[in-house]
C-alpha cells in the first residue's frame, strides 16, 4: 500500500540532535532553567552549547539533508510562528528578513533548494503539525513528488515579552497537566522532514492521517469545551482509516497553561472516553518550541515509535480535573504501532497527526 513516508528527518533541540533528545527525554533530564532575561523572570531552554544559535548557520547545517531532493516537483514548506525576527529590534542585523515570505525564500536558498516551489505556513504554535497535514494532502493528490518541511524558532526579547504580556510564562520549569501548573517554559530548536508517497517497507514511519480545525473561541485562548481539538482528532482518524483503539499513545500539546491543558484533557475524553491511551507532554523538559515545535515534536515522536515507549512527562505529579488522563512521570509502553500527535495555536487552531510504523 502506498503511504506518506518520512524519508529523512532531523532536529536540533536544547538536548542536541534527534538521538540525544530522545535519550535525554527517556532519562528524565531537563534542559529548562529559571533565568532573569529582559527584566523578567522566565524558564527557558536554549539550544545546546555545541550547536549554533545563529539562524543562517543553523539553516546551512541542514543543507546536506536537502541537496538530493531539489526539484520542480518538490514543495518546500517553511513552517514557523516567527522564525528569525532579530531584524525587528536590530536595524543593523544581517540575518534573514523578518517578513516570512522573504525569509522562506532566503532559507530555501541556504538549504540549497533553488528549483522547488515554496510555501509559508505560519499557523502559530501548530504551524509544523499543520504543515504535515498540508504535505499529506498535496502528496495524496499527486501534486508533488515530495514535500520538505523545515522550521526553526529562537528565544528572543520579542517572544519572551509577548508571552509575558499574556501572563503565560512560568518562572520555573513547566508542569504540564499538573494541578500546580502556572504557565509555560519557552524553548528553541529546529527541524526538517522529507516526505514522499510510495510503497512502505518494514521499519518505515508514515503519516497515516491528519486533521485540523478551528474552534473560533478567542485570539489567544483555546475552547473551554475541547470540541475543536476533538474534531481535529476525529478527522485525523477518519483520514487514516483508523478507530480510537488503534492509537497506542498520544504526544500532547501540553503547554502547562491552565486553559490549554484542561481543554486538551476534555478533548481526549470526548474522543476516547474511558480508554485514553498513554499520554506525554515534552514541554517540561525542552520547553515550548513555538511554531516549529509541533514539527520537532512529531519527529521526536517517530523515535518513540521505534523504541516502543513514550518518555515521562517531567514535573507532573497530580491532575486536578474530572477527566481521565494517562499522563505519568515515568515511561509508558506504546500499545501498538501508532502515535497521535496533538498541537494547538493562537486563533483557535487545532491539529492532529497520526504517525505509524510498519513492522512487517
């Protein structure tokens, strides 16, 4: 059967590359530290010291992953919330343009992509997940031979002060789904994913299905009922031809903000009832990596599938709501070969992506 196959992927997170990130997550390590920055108290996770934080150098480090795929039949999706916005505050900055349409062209050039079509997808913190959904639709329609998705996000004064203005930042490491949660930790990182449609073979990780919705609740606040995210999950299941019992684990959005976590728990109970699969949030360990984060977390989730287990949800102790959730501060087995990755973003956007691994 032809599937949408992840042909190549890589990330850089506050823990390092893909393998190091997965290992440190399983080992209950945290890259988040409490800091005083820009006159504010915040908890942040910066890219690991031996990796560059210079945007152009970061992008060029991924060029070897792209060279063989440059073609007029390739679509390049630049999936970010903000990307490189240093030029907004530094008039002498020599990096990328803060205008995303221009930034996407410049990034594509530095990746060595001169022939491909270019698309910008900036749907707040769900940009990467929405890009995976968009890529699946284009590939299923036969519009392109492959899709390359790339995104990166950096901690900056603009970002920190923006989330602080929303009272969304925690001065200490985020506590996803915990009753004492008080806000998010910000992180930074980058990721790339190359998708093609073809015959899958044993060991392949595939995008089996995906779905999006908009709950139209508020410019920044999520729906209080969970209906919007539930709809995105149902659409993902339908597109994959799966039912709820086929989902072996869930990678949650899990920002550790009061309304988001409550909404997510409600949505999962609406869809799965009393049989919610094992759940994990990564943001207490690596922080919230914004728009590119949902792509990065999906790539990391592919590693979870290969290992057959999800890592602990760091800093979680006790949930306060009535909904049944299966978050634990310890590793949990994935019950099968499929994982559901959830994301949400400002403006009411919800995204769900189902990844699957072929054993035989």
